[in-house]
């Protein structure tokens, strides 16, 4: 079981409609979550996700300059992060695109206030479990020895995992001579 820390989740809200964005902020803050930033379009969402490093993103699908699905793809290319999509469309194809982009949740407008916080908390918890599972799998793998060849010679390299799942790169033992 994953133990989540007790601090309030920080949430980046990406919604182009000001009234909805303000309502979301009020709902989240009333529930004890921290709204660390607000984006009015997809490009701003990508930039703020990079700068603010929120715990979770609540993002509208249809936004100017860059739609929410493309913004999610760009955010996730930089850092694994749970994203819950928010949209007025329940179209299965759109839901499929959002899931393939890496969304951890999907809420349809008009939403009930009581659905938002549980969706964000569930997305955060499932994401934490996924990250922990990936680290566990990665930590069990045996190191991989490679020999890199270049103009200046060869370099034996060993790739492995650190306990936290990060990649470890070190000099490998010399390969046996032929």
C-alpha cells in the first residue's frame, strides 16, 4: 500500500473560462487543497506545470493556443504527473485520446462539486502507486553491461537502478578479450 504524505495536494488549474476557473479554485481551497497556479490556455499550463511542479493538474480539454490533450502530452514528456481532464464533451473518441495521452481521470461538465476533489485525490494516489511499482520493477532488474564504441576507443558501461528507481550509470568491468 502506498503511503501518501499528509500535506495538502497542490493543484494547477488549467481552464480558459474565468468563471469556471474561479469556481474550481474556491471548491479546491474549501476542501483544503492548494491551488498553486491557474492557466488560461494550454501553453500557459505547460509552462506553469514546469515552473510550479504541482502534485496534480486539473485541465480543460478545449483551450486556446494549445488544447488540453496536447498540453498533457507535453507536460508528461517532461515529468510524470497525474492529470485529470475536464470537458463539456463525453464523446468516447475524446475520452480515448485523453486516456492515451496519459490522463488519470476525466470529469464531464457540468460537474458536481463533490466529484472534483475525490477525482484529484484518486488520480494522485493511482499515480503514486504506478511510480512505486515502476521503481520496484526497475530495482529488481539486473544491471546491463554495454560497450560503447567511438573514435577514441571503447568504453564499458553498466546501467542499473538506484533504490529510488533513478538510472545508475557506471564503468562496467572490462569485457573478456577475444
